[in-house]
């Protein structure tokens, strides 16, 4: 430190500031004011700008990049489009290999949803997935706002520029049950919902049976969906008229009444045909592809009307009114079926009639025989019967059900093997459980839990 700096410091230390008495200053007319610290104007403006930018950025993101709706398109190819608030495509996802083929090298990102839907449907036509034999499409719209989902569904439906197709359109919600089934069977949420609707209309069908069907086949089975436009093609099948003629020729009748035909599913697509002739009621199941008779039954309707009038007197299973034995009833059935070597034989007396079941020559026979007269009331023959050779035992099937239900102490337990599936019922913890388990794979086909 030089001499000049030393002198300055010494002088500064000797300076004494006067003491101020605030009260005395006020008496003398001086006003003392404390200066408040204010935010600089520039900092305030900067903060407002940041808030505005965040708001505008959030709004821009919500309008342009946030997924607000999902649109599923199913034929056999399955594709899902994610779209934003402006109904522009953000992403196109193929749900299966056929879906990848449909998307191919198309870049639909940023396209209007209606343009994208028509482009994908056009690609399905070009690649042969939609044709005169299978012309059905499933459109499923998902949005948290049900009203917006319905509005978008209607808009897409109105903008599809395609003739001679049948469109099933619906709105869907991501419910846990539907999502679990979609993941389990590797199909779309929309297809799961259609299958559940079909099963609600026909409780004989299972999810396992329907999951691998095409949308056109599901459309034909659904039949009465109020959100379906156009008619599903039946050109892949023999047609109702030919199926009718096959049934009439087999029954050896021509004049019929109360005729009814319906295309349905029973392991394969079938025509279910009913009619009356010569005081008998006929039921046929005919393979819709080949024309083979899968199953048929004949009900002696005139006789049934007579016996049914008296059935109330015999409904208490009073065996004293029977005049033929079980062996005689069995003999009548076997003679009519013209078979001798049979398996899986069952007979039961139900009121005024014997109910008899047996298999022979890879066919399943069902008979109802009047227990008093021995007359055949009704019979049916299933030509499509398959012998059941379960891989999974009853005990194994039971354990699969109990593990899934996460219970051990049960009561009211019943198990039955039917058409290669175990039907299991039991109760536990004030709940009733019903399971269907594949007898070959052990896979749970369907289950239901009811509170007692």
C-alpha cells in the first residue's frame, strides 16, 4: 500500500457521521419516509411473458400433440389411429401383421382423420382384404367424452367413400375387462366389444370360438346391430335357398309351413333351418360352406301336443305310469338309429318320456321316447360329433379354477366335461363361481363371479 492510500484510509476513519433523532426531525418539520423496494418493471414484464408462453405452449400442445381420440379399424387387418383435438393423425399403429401390410409405406401423420380412414380402407381393398366375399369393416371410436366420441363416429361414417360395404361402427371405453381380453387374445378393444355383444345375444357361444373369426363373420352372426350400415356378404357360402333345398330333400317333404332360416356359428358357419310339415317339426344345421348336414332333429309335433296336455299329471316322475322298461326304450332308439355298437350311453326318465343319449360311428344321437307308448317323440343326430380326449384331468382343471379365483375352501362343487371343455361351478366367500376351461390346453375360456 503506498503513502497516498494510507492517508486516505486514515482520513476516512476520522470522519464522524452526525446522529439523527427521528422524533426530533419530525418536530422540526422534516418527514422521514422509508423507501420501499419495488420489482423492476423489466422483471415483471419478463415474468408475464413466461406465463403467457407457458399458457400458449400448453394450448398449442393440447391442440396439436395431445392424443384426444383413438380410432380403430378392423377387417382382418387391425389398425389404430391416434388423433389430436383438431382431428389430425398423430400416429398410426398396426395391431397385427396384416395391419403392417396395410400401412406399408403410407405416411398419414398430420392427415385429416377422414382422409386417413379412407386411405387405409382403400389399401385393404387393394390388398384383397375387402372384397365381394367379405365386405365388412369395424370402426371403433374411443374418447373420454362420450358425446365427442359419438360425434366423431358419425362424422367418420358419413365421410367413408366406398360402395358395397357393410360398416359396423361403435364407441368404446377402456374398461378393465375389455382391455384384459384384448391383451389375452391379441385383438383390438373394438373387436372384444362386438364379441361380448354377440355372446350376450347367444350364451351358447364362447369367446374362444369367436376370437379368431373375421369381422365379416362376426357381422353375419351379430345380425341385428342398430349401428350397422349395409349388408354383410354371404357370397362365400352356399346361400339360403340351396341350404333349404338340402334340408327338404333330406326330410323328403315339399310342402312346408313356418319356415325360418338363419346364418349362425357352431364351430363353423351354419344355416339353422326350421320348418313344419306333416304335423312334424324339423330342425337342421347345415354347413354354410360345404352344404353338409351337421345335425338334424324331427319333433313329432302332433303327438307332442297331445302328450304335453297330460304332462302335468306325469311331471312328478311317477314311474308307475310307464309301460315300457328302460331296456325297451333303448332298443327302440338303437333300432331307429340302425346302430348297435355305442358309447357314452345315458338314459333318464323325465316325467312321461325317456331321454336317451349315445354316440356311434362318430355321431351323437339324442332321443325322446314316450314312456307309456314307446313312440319316438323327438330325435336329433349330430354328424359333427368329436370324441373328447382331454389332456387336462378334472383335478387339474379344478386347481386352475381355484388358483384363478384365489380361494381354497369351497362348497357346492360340480364339474362336467362337455365338448372338450370343463364346466365348473363352486361357491366360496358368499360368491358363486362359474368356469369354462379348455380340456386340452387348460386355458380359461370364460368365467363369471356372482355374489350370493
